């Protein structure tokens, strides 16, 4: 009797948690910069549907339909994009690990979404800044209930090596070891510089020096920043009056360009680089597939990127992928390959139609939990 009800209750609770912890996918299409090629965007639906048209087959055959949680068109503002991301970001303050990553070919708008254009005004700032600014607001509004402290780390991964971007010494591009989450500190990068941040000014200063270090390291190592992944991690420490604690983190990731590199044309260092980029991006794809299929084995250890993001890609984590595409006709091949990757990420649980089902399922499950609780009460 009693134990069975408790067990059922527990199972239902876990199911509710599972349903909450899926990978969401937003697609963002940047404005066209040239009008000498046909625009490939055919239709953008309010429900997250997107139809692209192959410029070489301008008939029905050339149309491809994709379904995401949302699609932002070329006129979407930074504020609009942030507004739809805010609830997810805020959940980090309740103890969820959150990971947001920007995927897409070089020039499709990843850095624009995460950081904003270079020399951005307050209005043009990207998710990195807006997220931190919002977390400070939230922290202030909860001041009487929970005391929060925020810390920031910033690293880049290039050729399967992790480098600290906040050393304070731009010449020092120390390679860092990733520790398993079971290690003593609980941090995956205990040796990366960790800065306490108390205001948006602190954040702006750190982002600036991270950016400078990124340029310095790319010059020293002779690579373009489009070839490395850059990761801003916010660690949240919260404490309530009764001594309860919250420990969570938010990863904000600007991935390397996803464009296929023609291996026949690159040799030596360039080839190694291309293989490494492809390796970590394809590992990310493998991890996402394994998670969405609820496999018991998830191949996190196959790349530095997935190893570092391990705690934020499964379990109770919430993951959001921004798939960026360029609308110009000559990018059509890369655009479709990005959209397919993104579709794979959202394949099992998500998509607009399933989202409705998801929330209905959660509601049903909550109702069942309530009814089980009533049964329990009656027995007592
Ligand atoms: P990526 O980081 O994917 O290589 P960027 O973010 O650097 O691409 O974008 C390439 C160029 O396009 C930049 O000049 C950027 O400011 C501009 N851009 C990208 N997305 C948008 C957008 N949504 N609105 C206006 N300009 C954009
Ligand atoms: Mg970029």
C-alpha cells in the first residue's frame, strides 16, 4: 500500500522532471547582406516552422520544411531573442544547470546572438550580457530570501585544448585539464581563473579582457577565432535563511563555425584543425542523439567540448540550441546541413506540436501526483 504509492509518486515525479529537461531549439536567420543571390527563406511560421527553398530547384521539389520551438526572422531584435530565452536562464537561479549554445556556419550570426556586434551599444548587447544583467536583477529581487553570489569563467577550446581567457596575462595561454564532475571542488575546470562578479560593469570588463585574450591567443596560435569554441560559464552559489544551498551553472557557448572544410584542400596544421573542429562538433551531435534516444551510454568523453558541458547536457540540465543560418542562396548547402543538425537535436521530444503535448502531459502527471497524494492522506 503505502510504499507502492510512494514509489509511484516518485516515478511520476521523475517523469515530470524528465519532461522539463529537454533540448529546445531556436532557429535564427540573419538579414541578407547581398541581393545578388536568391534568398532561401520561403516561409517562417509563428509555430516554429521554417520552409527553405533550394535556389537551384525553384519548384515544389526544392522546398524543405523544418520544425523548431521557435524561428526568429531577420528583423528579430536582440531583446526579442532574449525575452524568449529569459525563463530558461532564470531557472539557473532555482538550481538547474543551463546550457545555451550557438551553432552555425561562420558568418551566420552566432557571435551576434551571444555577444552582439563589436562595439555594441546597450541595446545591441547579446545574450551573454543580457543574461548576467538579468541574473543580477533576479538576485536583488530575492535578496531577503536567498543570498546569491555569481562567479564567471571564460575559456576557449581550440584543437582539443582548453585555454583560460581570463588569466589577466594575455600572453599566458595555459592549457587546462578538465576534471570529472566527481572531483573534490565539483568544478570541471578548477584551474581556470574564476572571477566574482557583482555588477554588469564587472561583467563588461571581464568580457572585454576575454575578447582581447581570445584575439591574442588566436594570433599566437595562428588560428581564426571562428575555429575555436568560446565558453562563458556563470557559477551560481545561493544560500537561504535556513541554510539551504543552490549550486548551479550556466554555460554560454559560441561554437566554432560548422562549415565543412574540404579536406582535400587543406594540409598540415590546417588539416589537423579541420579534423579537430569536426570532431568536437560531431561529438556534440552524437551526445545529443544519445540523449534524445535516452541511451544508457552517452559518449561525453569523446571530445573536450562535450566533457566540459557534461553536467549541462543531460540529467536535470536544460539545453537550448540556437541554430543560425545565412539566407543567401550560395549558403544553401550549409544552411540545410545546419537545419538538419538542429532538427536532429530537437527530434525526439520537441517540435511545436509535441510541445503542446509535453505541457499537457505534465499537467496530467501533476494531476495524478495530486490524486496519489490524496490517496496517501486518506490512508493516514
Ligand atoms: P558568426 O559568429 O556566426 O561567424 P557573426 O555573428 O560574426 O557570425 O555575424 C556575421 C556578421 O553579420 C557580423 O557583421 C554581424 O554583426 C552580422 N549579423 C549577424 N546576425 C545579425 C542580425 N541578426 N542582425 C544584424 N546583423 C547581424
Ligand atoms: Mg563568431
